[in-house]
């Protein structure tokens, strides 16, 4: 259990380094174009940097979790496909190899050897984890989790639009609406029998810059049934701003206008639109917002599983927006619903996420 959490934390640290390296190093990766289309299509390399980062991070988790916990092989899920057709018609699969040489060989089919070499070093480098000594002691006491019963959802880079834009937006109320701050890596471990979320890890690779302007990230983890949480550094933000009297409900830009009108007309609530399902959930977890409401089926299991486990660990929850029965019903992670392709993994009844139960009754009294 301790080693499983430690591995997840180590991999999220590594994924943050990969995300920053590919996004930030213009000299190295500037030649990977942002969008492949028409004349702008990249002539030199076969993948764009968004695809490369997304897929490499997903495969990083798949490979190293599967290597250390072979029982989980085949139960690590994500959105991205890892097979591409090159311009010469040949198929290439992005996979981390058993050795750095194997990974370099695979990457050299997509990138020049220098770029491939830089990436391989990071991919295969073990990182110090953010599991603090006092947390390690707590995690040691946890009951045994049967690895044969676990599944993992990975969202390698949530809010890829902001990752591609790479723009640092301004914040209000401590929240960034459209900014590279909104990018997160989301890892959720669930029980394959019950579908319940068990462990969550969120990494925010572009959290802040140091004195030299270099981006730094942070990680946050939680174990739902044990009520344990921990983080890599004490970065929990404090809500600030002029309008502290109203509760903040985070919403997406495409939210239903009637719902927004009701919330904004109420004396208790105001809405703020920020990018990224993961960033919205992270902001509820850190207390920058009181709730996140999504009335549509536009979030997926990989977006919510990890944050859901952390919310549960903190006494909050993530429930369907369309209420089912007394308690509102449960969002579960083991069964797919209807719909083609990835659509079957959508949270089809929408979601409401919160830390405090009082928030739900207040929200429902406004929007029902
Ligand atoms: Mg996502």
C-alpha cells in the first residue's frame, strides 16, 4: 500500500517534469508544432507536442505501474490512444520500453535522437516522492488493499487547450480562469468490484514560478476510506478577494444559461468560469471554491476518479447532478454506460462536487 502510493507520487512528479520539459524548452521542442493541419503541418516530426506529452505521460503510468504491480496490467485506463500512423503509412505505438535503450529506439521513430535522448532520461529517472515521513507512518498503518481488485484511471494532461496555448492568465479570487495554471495530471484508483474511488493523486505541473521564472508544480493525494490526505508542499491557497460574502460555484463556459442565471441571481451564490475539470475539482479541494456544478455529460471517469477520492477523504463528495433517490446517488468508476467510443465513460448525469454537505442543500434550494 505504502509502496503503491509512493509509486503513484513518484510517477506524478516525473509526469510534471515531462510536461514542463516539452512545453517549456523552446530550443528543444519548438519544432513540434501545436496543431497539425494543412500547410502548418509539421514536416520534420510525426507528432505534435500536445500528443507527445499526453501519450508519454499516460504510457509512463501504464508501464511503471504494470512493471511493479503486474496484477494491475490491463486495468490501467486512460483516454489517449497510443498508436499513430506515420506519413509513410507505417504504424508506431508509443510505449515505454523495459530499458532506456528500448524507449529511445521507439521515440527515435518520431523525434530526432537528441530530443528522444532528453526525454528518455526523464522517463526512466526515479524521482524522490513527496510522501513525507509523518505521512509514510500513517500510510503504513492502513489496511491491506487487494491489488487484484484495483483499477486505475489516468488523465495525463487535463485542460490540454491551456497546455497548448501556454499563456499565463491573471487570477481573481485566487482562481485562474484561462491559464496554464489550469493544467493538471489526474490519477484515480478504484475498486473494480464496487466501482468506488479509493486513492487520488493530482499534480499541478504549472503551479508557480521560482525566483528565476522556472515553473514548479505540486502534488496532492488522498485515500478515501481512511480519510488520509497529504501534499508535497504546504501550498493550500487562502481565499481572498472583495466578494467573500457569496459562495463560489465553479462552472464551465458551456454551462446551461438558466442554471447560471439562477445561481447568480441568488443571495448566496456567484459563479466563476475556469478551465479544466481537474482544476475546478482541485480548487474545490483546496477551498478556493465551494462547489463545482456540471449539468452536462461532458466530464469523464478519468477526470473525476482521483479528485473524487480526495474529496471523500476530506469529508466531501462528488455526486451526480441529476439526483437519484434520497442521497443523490453515486458516481462509480467500474462500469461503462451507453455511447460510442470514449463517450461511454462519461459521467452521464453530470456532477456536483463539494467539501461541505451544507453546500449541497444550499445549492439545490437555488437550482431545483
Ligand atoms: Mg480531462
